[in-house]
C-alpha cells in the first residue's frame, strides 16, 4: 500500500511541478496557458508562480520517499489544486488551455484523495 501512496504522490507531484517550465519566459507561458505575458509585471508574477509550483511538486515527490512529509504534502497539494478548480470553475470564458489545467487538477485531486484514503486505511488502528 505504501508503494501505491508513493506512486500517487509522484504522479501528483509531477503534475504540480509541470508549470516550472514557465520560468523560461513569456513564450513558454503563452504555450502553456494560451495567453500573452508581454506585460513585465505579469511575467514576473507568472514566473514566480512557476517556482512555487515546482516547490509544491517537489514536496509531493519528496514525500513519496519520506513518509513523515506525506500529511503536509497531501494538504498542500490538495489545497493548491482545489483552489485552482474553485477559481476556474465559474469562469465561462475560460480558454481551452486553462480548461485542460482544470481537468488535470481534477484528476490530480482524485489521485491525491485516493492516496490519502490508502494512507489512512493502511495505518495500524489504535
């Protein structure tokens, strides 16, 4: 069971870390999100966001190998993905790129919820 939890954490960690490519600049961000990032302040914010997602993904991947980190990784990963879905859900003009991100986050939430369930079910009952 621990291997399943670890595998799901690696999967969701990679999903969360994928936006790290945004640090490469406006063109890469445009490819990822289908939006223009010509405004320098917005570019800085999005590149910083890419670094934060790399940290979240990195924590989730590290937690796959260090079980003591798993509760924190579960919480941070779930809140991050659920927040994006909540913000994006009611936006009628959400572009196709961001709809794909939302769908990926919904799948990631499902995988993470499965990992959380297995984690708690596999623990010795006290």
